[in-house]
């Protein structure tokens, strides 16, 4: 995986017509789902083509492939990562798409200029309550590298859970 990732991102040095991937270091990763979404549920702020939920709003979800990236939220008001932008998270070996706003992410961007993305953990049909929030809080996130506008050929962990503690629900 690291060789493929290194090779893919080595293309950054080539003219932009050949590659469009770009690593962003020191990105704070956190997790959110149905119970701690605002308002609670599967609503997203932006329609990136995934479809609508029962309320008629853009729906969070995804499986983590390039063609079906998992939702994430960030400080979109400041355009630190554009609406519907796709990123790859090497820690999880999954693709994510900017489909929602995150208040804490905006605070981090405005006050410190720090990238912060909040990754969707599920579910689309019911909330996991405090147990889900506790699980999200125990996941390995923190300061990580992400790849903005990655190639579609990076390795994807198609197994659930992506890491032992998490199950991305789509």
C-alpha cells in the first residue's frame, strides 16, 4: 500500500495535466454519525449526487471506494476543502467526499488555520446513541495525512470494519 501511495503521490512533481493528487499533512480526523450529527440523522448539507434520505435532504453514506466515497464534514464555509471534494485517508485506506459542514472544523480553521475533517460512521436508519458516540471517540484519528483529489487507483480496504473498532455503515 505504501509503495502504491508513494508512487501515486510522486506524480505531484509532474505537470498538473498528469496528476492532481496532493497530500495535506497534520489534518485532524474525528468521527461523527447519526446521534451527533446536527440535527441528529443522516442529513448532509451538500448534494454531491448520493441521493436523498426520507426527509428529502442529501444523505450521508458511502462504502469508501472512489466511486462511492464516505461522507465527511469540514469547514466548507471557508473553502479550505471545496464542497464535494474527494480525499483519500491512508490510515483507513478509504475515499471520503466533503458533503457536510462541521462547526468545530470551522472554528479550528478560522482560529488556527488547521485542517479538520469529521468522518461519517453511520447509520442511515437509526441512531446508535451514546454507544456510537463513545465508539467514535475511541477511534484512532488525531493528526493524519490526507490526499486531496487522489487518483482512483489507491488501495481500498473493502472489509468491514475498516479498522477493528469501526464499522462504516452505508
